[in-house]
C-alpha cells in the first residue's frame, strides 16, 4: 500500500507499521543546518527576503486602480471608526 504525503492508513495495524517505518527511516539532510544562534538570524533573513520579493512583485502586477483600492482599504482598517456594539 502506498501512502502519499500526509495521508495515513485507516487500519490500526497498517498505521502502526507506517509510523514505525517513517520514524526509523534514515534520511540524510541535504544541507547542514546552521548553529542555534545563527539559525534565528538565518530564518529572519529568509523572511525578509520573501517579504521584499512579495511586495515588489505584487506592486508590479497590480493596476493603479487596484493599488488605490488596497490603500483605501488599509487606511479604513487602520484609521476608520469601528461601530460600537450595544450590550
């Protein structure tokens, strides 16, 4: 029985075998992970890079009208008055 990504067998015996096989399989890491102090700096740099690329790419693909609508929505969310809920 082939088990795909994230799919587990429903039968308890097959599930037990699948868990043992997946936990005891020997997988060698393709690249060594950085040490603990530099790991957080590495992950922060990855996040910044992704955020920078995403914003630039979004800017290039949006029309001026879409940019204006997004800016208006953001301004309303930040500065708009929220309705008070009656208790």
